[in-house]
């Protein structure tokens, strides 16, 4: 059974659509490409429509003319805005995910992939708002499969395998949200003001959206939370930052946001762990093993802002309480 198929019901893109292509070859007239969303049908980018940038293996291009009867598709890379590229890339990634889901089911059930598209994705596209809408319908099927599949002409076994694959691939995943802040107070309250401010940030934490704060190295702290919803996680950290800002400002301290709340990867977490381990190691090596004179020690102490030297020790000891 064929296991390749276009992503959308219409066999060709419309004029002014933005499509994703793979550059196959470059000739004097321009570049020959395959349209990835349309089962690799051929298109051409005329030399006059190429951007000045070097052509990469995969590019987002705007369709400017379609001659279906003559079987040619002319494309332009120069006429695509950054926003169009962003939307086209998002649409392509969702459609590719749907394609992978259906291809797996077709392979397991030994059925024609295009026929499966007709029974499921293309039918859902019509119901939910146009080409590519089936991705959101599949996500909804995780919690309410009957709503999505009840009227589809699909046999029970195929439905069961498809739904299991959707739940495995599209179920929401916990993401880690992080922000990096500097908090300091050089007024009389010093480290106590910093501790109170950080506790004010932790106070916005909820059971559903817990916020943690860890010391990296005074006055730098990392704030983290985990969430199924990226925007909710970012909002939780933003609210915590504002609570800290309000508290530390009232004590004549300062807060600087080094890195705004954002979703982070495992690599980011690994780098953070290494940074914190390095700081902890330097702290254990800190007691006076050198031969510096007492006067030099006194000069060093004079260079440390009020409260900051205490912060490195006291907040390390209270790290567990700040994680609570």
C-alpha cells in the first residue's frame, strides 16, 4: 500500500500560499524544488525571484503563480515576509506531525494512506476550519474521542490504533520555565530584605503552579516552574518577579531581570546545574588556605557590599526552604 500522500486535500497550493520546499537542483534559469506538503510535486524558483541569500536545503517560499493545466508551479523567495515564514513553518510542522501519525497507522493496518487521509484528516479539516486544522482536532480527541471520531467513516480497529498513537505523540508534556534575576539590598536591612523579597515571590506559588527559587551566586538567583501550558508558566514567574520587585524596592533594594521567563531545554538545565555545582565547589574552597596578610583580608572585606557576603552563606543554608 502507498505510504506517501500530500498533507492537504487539494492537490495543488493556491496562488499566494506560502509553501515549504526542498531544493532539488539549481540551473541557469533558477532552482528546481519539491513541495514537501504536496507529495513532492515539482516547482521552480526563477532566478529573478530568488533572494540574495544562499539557498539552503529547506526554504519557506511564497507561491506567486500556479499553472495547473500546464503542470508548472512558479515560486518566489523574495516576496515572503518574516511573519508569513513563521506561520508557514508552524502550519508545516503540525501537518507533518499528522502525516507521521497517519502513516504509522496505515503501515500497521496495511491500508492506503490517502484513503486514511480522506476518512480522517481531510474530513476534520473541513469541520474545524480548513487545511491543517485536523492537528487541533487530534489533540482534542485525547480528552474527548467521541466528539472527534463519532461521525468519521473509519473502522473500529483503525480508530483504536490511531487514538492510541495520538495519545502517545500529542499528549501535553510538562515544560520547564525559567527566569534569571539579580536581587540585592545595600541598605541597612541587607540580606534580610533579600530573603523577605524572595519569600514574597514564593508566596505566589500554587499547588498547580509551584515556583522555586535557587541561589546561583549572590546576587544572582534562578526561578523555575513546570507547566503543561507555556503561557501560564511564564505568567506565574512574571507574577513572582513583580512580587519580589515590590518587596525589595520597599526596602530600598534593587531587582534586575537578567533573562525573562522562557521555556528551557534539558541542555539549559544541565548548564545551570554545572554553574551551581561550580559555585558550591568554590564556596568549599573559600576558607583561608592562602598566605594573604591580615591587612589584605580587611581590604577585601571592605570591597564586599553590605549583606552580600552573608547572602552567599545564609541563603545556601536556606536553599531548601526557598525550594519549598
